[in-house]
C-alpha cells in the first residue's frame, strides 16, 4: 500500500531565537524531527565522498583525529564567501539526499525539518509549510552568550550574516515569537500543530 504524501514543515530561526527548543516541542507533539545542522555534521564526519571533497577544497588539515576540524574550516570560510559557497555545494546536496531518505522512512503525515539556513540555502522551496522562530535581538544575544560563551561582537557578526527576522517573516506561513517564557513558546507550537492538523 502506497504511503500518503508526507507534508514537510520547515522550521528556521536566527542564532539565539530558540528554534531548537521549538523543534523539540513539535517532536513531543508527534511530528518527527530532522535536525539539518546535526545531520550535516554527521555526514561531514562519516560520508567518505564528502570527506574527500572537503579535503580537496581545504587540504588535509580540514580533518583531525576528532573528525572535521570545524575551527580551521570556520577560519577559512569566515571572510571568504567563495570558499563558503564551495563548501555548501558539497554539503547541501548530501544533506538533501539524506533528508529525502529519512522522510521515506517516516510513517507520519507531517515531519519537521529544522534548519538554520532553510531560506538562505533555498531548501525552503521543498517545504509545504514554513515556520520561523523570532525573538527580541537583545534576548537572542543574551541567550547565545550564556549558551555558547561567545562575545557580543561575535554574535552580532553572525547575525549580520543571517537573514533578519523581518526577512524570514516574508517567507513564513507561521511565526513564533519566543521573546517570553517556555510556556508561551509551547502554547504557540501547540496552536500551530492543532491548526496544521485541521487543514
């Protein structure tokens, strides 16, 4: 018996927005969750073809005994958009195929694809519904300092390289405001789940 088409719900948000927490709530409410960032890391560390292409691009130093040398690659791509695009051209197709295979394994009417650069990468085009998690800028900065130990300047630089919340809204079917407490966040997720299931 052919499985009914699974609807893909893209979930995105900028640094410190709390999209990962929102994603976990969607998962708790029965929507299988694909974390693009974690799966990309796994692919970069385990897929021989991807590993070789990254070494060809950055040299042997791209990997060490712990796997992909993320600090080295971040330093190489930080101010070099061409190198970053070449890296993305290696990783994104592999993640796309991995996601497609993962969806085929799910037995659910809906799945969540969580991705920081869902819109920037163009993968939003493969989604049926787009949800953006937004939050007050100062709250996002405070959360990221606490979580990652980055400086304010480092966070502002990362924010400058991402879409703004207003830009994300233009692509979104739903917007979650995560500027308050977790109860408020959960309630918004629950309302969206209820609404999606009705349509």
